[in-house]
C-alpha cells in the first residue's frame, strides 16, 4: 500500500488517481476527508491526518510500504504556519515512516530550494537533509512551478474569467513551468525504486517563460485582449515586512514573488532527461487544452 500525504492537493490528487488506475492500493491522508470523495470512489482508503499531529501520522503509516509526501502550508498561519507543517511536521512524518518500517519515502521538495530566501524553502531544505540522514530509502523530487497553479490559477484563469489579471512585480523574469502530470510520472518512477533510490531529481518543463509571456499566450489562445496590471516590487517588499508578524504565510508569498520577479529561474531539463527520459509537456500545448476544452 502507498500512503499519499497531501492527497487532496494538486499533485497528491493526480498521483492518487494515476496509482489507482494502475491497480495500486492507495491510502490518502488529508485533514479534510470530505474533499477526497473522488479518490474514495475510485477505491482509495481515506484517512484523516494532520502533519501537526504525530499520533495521526503513526496511524497513517501503519501497514504501509511506501510514502509520498506532497503536502505544504506556504500560506499557513498560527498553528498551521509553515514552520509547523513544512518543517517539523514533515520531520515527524519521516520518523513515523521509519518506525513503521516503510520501504521507500518520496519527498516533494522544490527547485531552487538552496537559493530561495523564503522560510518555506529553508524548511524544505531542512527536511531534505533530515530524510537523507534518516536511513530510509528515499527519492527527493524538486519540481519547478506547476503550470496548473502558477501559470493557470494565478495568471490564465483570471484572464479567461474576467479579462484581467494582476501580476506580482514586472513579470519579465524568466522562469520554468512543469505540468503536474509530468511530476506524477517522476513520482511513479521514484516509487518503483531502482535507479531513483537515493536520488534527488530536478524536474522542469521543456521551456522557460516570463509571466508576461504567459499572459500573452492566454490572450492569443483565448482570442481576447486582457488588462494586465502590476503590483510594484516596492509594495511587495513593504507588504512582506508588514505582514510577517501577523500572517507569515502571506508574508513569505510576497517575499517569494519579489524574489521570483528579480531573479533568473530558467531551468534546463536535459541532464535529468539523460538519466530519466520522458516526453515533457509544453506550456502552450497545456494552455491550449484549457482554452479550447
């Protein structure tokens, strides 16, 4: 049986569905079981669990062979702040997996984890190191920005629904987007062990885009002109500082956005493809599916 932690998130849900379609036994852990109806209908075992509740993690890991950790709390505050979920919570999950005798642990980290200045990235890096020192068989996945979230939800969807979008910063810095289905393919490869065991796999799409170029792509494929506004970098910087004591999640999102808008985040997947060949999804092909579907 495979445990997915964060099973109702964008990646966790897609991975769960793919595993079930392949006839695998899936245990889906979520804080909100009512959001896992589709996975339950497909045959998944749904368990209520919380990364801030170590006892629930031990229950979720009992009788499981493999674990995929894909949950996060970048927006979290209070008891759900990133330091509790993305930091200590994942360390507790690794401990629970080790206690349960898990055969393989797949951890979903992020591309650029060593250079991203946000607390979220620091916690991710700490968990990577904790997993590497745990004695468990593991694979670490480091995907770039998900097309589904960073290209569609944050840019394309507002254009399609309202004809306007607000970008954080100037939107001219290059970055990389990867399709969740491509990350799922690497997660399946990791779960199969073999050459992926003990590896940290950098994952990204075949091209690099700016946020402004993404907006223009949606305009072209949707056949409509959009009003593109910008939140200035100075506002992002001030808001990040002001929000930090009250809402650390929003604060680090502002910090993350400022960093992304001022750094080159291009990614070349060629080295990964040499070792783990697969056909990667082009952003334009993916967006075309959203605008013509």
